[in-house]
C-alpha cells in the first residue's frame, strides 16, 4: 500500500514538473527567439560570447541587480546576482561553433518566466545598441567629417 502511494506521489510530481511545458518568446525589437523550459529561458545567438557577455553584464547593472560573481573566459561565462526580492539571478553563456553563443537565464528558485523575459529583453536591447554604435562611422583625429 505504501509503495503505491509513493509511486502515485512520484508520478504526480513528475507530471507536474513536465507539465510546466515549453513556451517560445520572440523579442519584438530584434526578432530573436528564446524558449522557456524547465524554469530557464534559453536562446542561441549569432554573436560571439564576449559581445553577449558584455551586454548581459550591462543589463544586470541597468536593472540594478546585485552582482555576486561575474566571469567570462572565451568559451563560457556566468553572472550570478540577486534581485530586490533576494531571488537568485543566473545568466550562463556557452560558446558554440561558428562564433555563436547559447544564453541561459534563470530567475528565482523555480524560474520566473516574466522576470527572465525582462532580463532577456534588456540584453537584446544592449546588443542592438552595441551593434548600432559599432556600425556608426568613425572620424579619425585630424579628419573632417563629411
């Protein structure tokens, strides 16, 4: 009898965990796609890891997250922070072949989808601003602007 109860509880917990489902989010400004599954938001970006890390670090500062640890080494990166509600905020980066990066965002113990999307949008906004700044024409010292 006890084994049946334990089995039913285990199956119920497994179904509840898997039943949270998968949803896809599209950033309206950049058109980038992110998928929210198992309490994390995940996106594959066509940018190198150093660029995405800089945008993620700036997003954490912009959103006034309290950074606990931040590191990047060319093949992986991680930012650990807490928000105003003392929830853990984790941003992980991994290098992919071809200069691409996988970005993973987790907010809170059980993964807050809305807060993860806000952070993702801020990172995408920062990436967009960085790309616009790099595309702007630069003027060399002593040259006239035309």
